[in-house]
């Protein structure tokens, strides 16, 4: 059981080249943990030049839950991530450091907002199955999954494993959960303003059978974002999984140099032993 804290901590992990010029911060979706990105670990280890960082949102995984009286909402996640990025810049001092964000679903929306803040010095974005707009029908389908008995059982199981705060499922369904800037119209809600002034490169990974990021969303993205590249991943549903062809696209986008085809058994065991080693950042 979690207790009320004046200060709480968010958990993150670091992998890859400690001196790499690229830092890739991976931001999970609404009910995901940073373990979603485990497939990236050994792939990044096969390349020179990238420091991979993963994080848990508050109330998920190894990050602490919000105190009594506090509410889970996107502005809270944004504030946490801004503090983490400030810490990353301070603890990874180097003449040339390029910070990229990889955001899955809600993590992609948060990434767009973070990129709009010049103080955070975001170089580029990778958006996993979320574009500039989310249709009403896509939202209904997404939240319909949360309402199902199967989803409720899954959430209860995760909660029992201390992976998820029990009150989270209720609060993410409240209209107040999306409390960052957006506009809406008959089609849905959009986040165009978030990227209006961002000039860095953007890679959109769209699942072929996605309910949240449709072909129309991909077309809109390509029309509105001149510095963007969109890729449809065949056979995938929301969100895109990190299978070999997707990992290759990510590494090409980051312009990483491959140094090996794989890890020997000893190195492989060592790297996966590191997957459960978390660091913590205090959030005031």
C-alpha cells in the first residue's frame, strides 16, 4: 500500500552508450510502463551513439502513486517529464547532445507538448501510432476497451502486482484527464498548436489497423508537418510493437552506427539483468 508523500519519486532506467550524442527518452502510453520499451534495449546496444532512457508515469510501474487528494491528469505527467528532462540535460553534459523523444499513444501527445517548449531543447520526435488529431470514434473505441470486463480484470491484476494505482482507471476516464491545450471540432480533438513552431524531424509510426491513428490522420500529418515522415507498419494494431523492421526505422531515423549483429550470451544475460535496475528522481 502506498502512503501519502510530500515528495514522490518517478522511476527511470538508462541503457546504451553513455557518451552517445543522441539521447532517446521513451514515454509510455496511458496504461503502459517503461517495460514496453524493453525490446529497444538490446537493439540499441548493437549501435554506437545512443543513450536510451525509459520512464514510468506516476501511478504506474516503479514510480510512486499520487498522494491522497491529487488527481491523475496529463498536466501532472508533463510536469514530471519536464523535471526529468531538466535532470537529463544536467547529468549528461556534453558539447553535443541531441534529445529525441519516443512517445507511444498518450506518450506521443505528451512528447508533442514537450517539443513545443524550447527550454527543453528537443531535437526530434518519434510518434508511435498517434498523430495531430484523435477522432471521437477512436476515443470511444479506446475507452470502450477500458470499460470491458477483460480490461477491468487486467487492471486489477496489475494493481495487485503494485504496477498500477487502483484509482487510475477511474481518473483516466474523466474529461479532466486531458487538461493540456487542445482544440476540438466535429471530427475530434487536435493538437496542431503543439507542433506549430517545432522545426525538428518527426517520424510517425502508424499501425495498419489502428483505431486511434487512421489513414486520414496520416494524410493530415503529412500535409501539416513538412519536416515529418510517416510509415505504415503492416499487420499492426494500436500501438505499433517494436519488431525488427520498426527498430530499423528508429535507428535509421536517429542515424545510429551499427557495431554488432547481436550480443554474445554473457553480454545478453548481463544486459537483461540490468532491466530491473531503476533510478529514481524526486518530484517536489
